[in-house]
C-alpha cells in the first residue's frame, strides 16, 4: 500500500484513498479503468479470427508500458508481477500498471547521519540510513544503495529464467524480461513458452540452445538482411516461398529490441532505460504525440 499510494505517473494506476476499517481490513480507492489488457487481447482475437491487435495498437501499448516501468525503476521500485492481467486501459486508451502486491524497493536513497561517535582522527562519525521512496532534491547529492531480491513471485509464462535458479536476482531485470513476454503475447496471441525453465519446458530449452531460430521465426528480418540458415536463400523469391510474405515494417524494427530484452543472462539484458531510448520506442513515442 505504501508503494501504491506513492507512485504518480500517467501510466501507473493512481490510488486516491486508503480506507482502514476497524476489523483491520484496508481498501484502496483507485482511478477507474475500462478493461484489462488480457481481456482486450482475447476480445480482439475473437473478433479477428484469432489474430492479435493491430501493430499500431501493440506498439502504442508497449511504449506506454515502457514509460510506466521506466518511471517505477527511476524511483527504485520494481513491480515483479508484470503481465497482461496487471495492465489496464482507460476509455481514452491510456495504459495503467496496476497491482503492487509483489512490488519491492530495489534502490534506496542513502542519507549520511551523524552517529555521535568520534572517528580515529577525532571527527564525528557517520552512518548510512535508507530513505525509501525519496527522490533527491535539486542540487542534493545522489547516494543510493541497490539490493537484490530473493523471493520468487510472478506468473509462470512471464517469469524471467533467473527466478528459477534459487539465488538472488535483480528485480528490475525481471521486469524487463516480462516486457518481452507481454509484447510477444500482444502480437501473436500466445506465449513463447509455458515457463522459462529449460528442464521443464522444451520450447524454452530450444530457445536457450539456439535463440537465432526463435527470432528468425517470430521477428524475421528483411530478405536483404536475413541470415542464410539451413540452406535457405536470402533472395526475395525464396523468402516468399519458405517463410511467407516479407515482414511488416514493425517486424524490421522490433527485432533488435526483443533480442536485448529476451536475453537469458540478466547481466547483459537491456535495462529499461536502454529499451526506452531505442530508436523504435522513440519513434513510437514521437508518432503518438502528433
């Protein structure tokens, strides 16, 4: 509830009031949204004979999601349960991130506070004290400490592979991985795998062994740039015969971003700032402002 009442961004649900009853139950009064994104994807698929939303709609929702997550990460908050169910859309088409039940603070601002003891040179000692939810004032020194998460949370199809390793993990990188799964689900009305755990899912196991085949299938590059694999020619005629019609403009622009997002190694996975500042997302944002 502390996180829910603190966050303020166009693409994050706004909590208007918290009501605490005498029986210790608490109720959050939040702004209304017309529909969640999962229902919207399913409704569109039924109307379009199984096809997903238009590329324009997918791009717009994804760009808004990126902006919302960028804001959360900028204030040290990771959601850790990003999924279609937890994204709502207003009647005006504005995407809102909801449900902070699994959210965590992965970055805290550090204040240096006099401890009262003397150092070895006679000066007053200091100790660090974390100030959650705090954003440094203008001109104030920015001192932070970042922590790793341990608890496993989320929904199987959206969970990053490092969550199944049993160790500590960077919560912000878990959010970025979920962005890729959400985008995939919006475009193709399915998940790439049931769970990102190779021993439990053959599809994900194949992805870890040869991700190029996965990206070639779902995010094909133009014929002139396509790598020749398994004897396939890169010429347009063979492209059409073996892989269907040439990819749409979106298929040519989102490939590089998805490769960076769906990186099984969180150490080399793109962070949210890299995603938000990629040419593709910037172009979507510029188009939406026209």
